[in-house]
């Protein structure tokens, strides 16, 4: 007799004997796909940290390269004031000096530390134009009293060659001289030495120049072939320094024009994609540039220098001009120069932040290539002729006298 209890036990036994459906297995470990994603994220994170660390190290190194000096005491309190002008920013005036410190160059001889190159760079308040004015090193000027380089002695002023100010009191005396002669407030200064210049050119893989004829200067031991070609750092230094056996007798004027043409070509090369889009080349250029720089404490930061470069790039190559201060032979010494009264018009343009206008005739711009004719409206003024051919002749002659291709 089957009882209810035995039936229940039988059913329980049968239930236990029957195979059960397997429950879904729980995944205790991430899937293969998830593992790959995690590894990629980790690698990217490490890469970002490495790059960030490298950027910080590079930034500190580049900024640490810059030599900053304080010159406010040497300049004194009697300095020009910037007139009020319209614009989203204030006009910016930077005095750029090229020092003939021979360290690291192949140039022989010792010098007291002269400024072979001086350019007053002006950026307009609206940052839509910029121009640089070359100041002849051989011009006779009335230098003010300056402190010596060590700041201990007062050096009396007087009539002297312009670049002697740098040997007397360094950048501070040069700035003080420029401010007194022009009534323009200098906001910042930059000194670039010859050795650094060479490395800057090499870092951007050279700069293209054009020489109308061969240079064979036995005085400066400079030899350059004629034609259009790319020069390395050592050749570039020769190109911007040569004064003998090239162009007219007033070698300093021709040299300044070549310097303007070279700086313009260099700016075009630096702002081109070939440099900015190449991290290695850009870093080498910045490393060489910062190692060669001496500047004021307010300008000795990558952020400030990068801002200046960015503003120049935004202005556009067509709106950057380089001219030479109007000058003539010094009456008492034809081997020296003096500024003419037209120079005052240039200084007024800068003080009141106005375009150069006709004063920009013959200006060099970074947009022009070696061998290009000057842009329309920028040809040197000449006497009008019936057929207009004299203008071309005059322009070609002026270029060749400066050692430039017409």
C-alpha cells in the first residue's frame, strides 16, 4: 500500500536523480575585450604623463636658458612716456641688439662688446602691422651720460659712434641713447649673440639668400658664391656681417639691408609649417634662440616671447616691414653717417602709432623671396621718366649696391 508519505519521498528521490539545468556561469574576470581596453587606457595614460613631464622639463630648460638682467636703475626715471593711442592693446616697442661677442664663432679678434646690429621693432596697438627700423652702428650721435656695465661709474656723454654706447654701458646705455634721440619709450629689449645666431639658422635647416655676385672679402675672411642658395649658420653669419668687397663704399648701409632681407627670410621660414609643424626642429630652434638671448626680467619668460611670436604671426608677413633710419654721410667724416631730419618723421610715426606711409618706400617684408622685386608701392623713390625705365634701373642699382639681387 502506497502511503502519501512514501509517495512524497519517491517524488523527492526522482527529483534528485533527474539532471538539473545548469545556471548561467558568472564571469569573475573581465572579458578579453575589456582587458585590451584597460591596457590601452593604461598605456595612453602613461604616454600622456611622459609627454607632460617632457613638456615641463623642456619648458623649464628653455626658460632657464634665457639670461635676464635688470636695467631699470641704469635707465633712471627721466624716460619718455607713451602717448595715448586707440587700440585693444598698447603699442609695443622692442629694441633688438646683435652683440659681437665672439664666443662660439669662427670670428677672430677680441672686441669690447659692441652692438653690430640694432633694430627698433614696433608693433601697433591693434596688432595689424609691425615694422623694424635699423639704426646704423656707424652713425655719429649725441650719447647721454651712462652708467658703466658694472653700474659703479658714470660715463660722460657726447658725440660718438652709435654702437659705442653698448661697449660703454651695455643694453641699458643703448636703450638710454635711443630713448633720448627718438623720444620713444622702449618696453623691452633683446640681445642676440653671434654664436646663438648660427645655431638658430642651423636649427631651421638653413635660410635661402641671393647674392648678385661672388663675395671675396680678405679683410673679414668671408667668401660666398653668387646666386640663390640656402646658407647654413656659419655662412649666414658671414652674409649678415660682410662689409668689404661687396656693394657701395658705405658698407654699413648695405649690410643693414642684407640683415633686413635675411631676418625677413628667417621669419618666413620660422612661421612656415615646415618649422612650426616639426616638433624636433621647433625645439632645436627655441633651444638655440633662448640660449643666445639676454633680455629684461619682464620679457625673460617663454610665455612672453611666445606671445610676441604669435602676435607677429597673426599680423601677417605682408604687414611686417623693415627699413633703415633716414641718413646721410657725416660731413666731418665721410666714413661715418648721421641721421637726417626725415628720421624725426619715423619717430613720430612710432610714438603716435601710425603707418609708415611713404617712409616705407623700399621696405623689406618677409613675404618677399630672395631675388623678388619690391612689392608695389615699396620701390625706392626715383626721378620720373618718360618711359619709367629709370625707376627699374635705380632699384636694381640700389639692390646690387647693398649686395642683394634685384
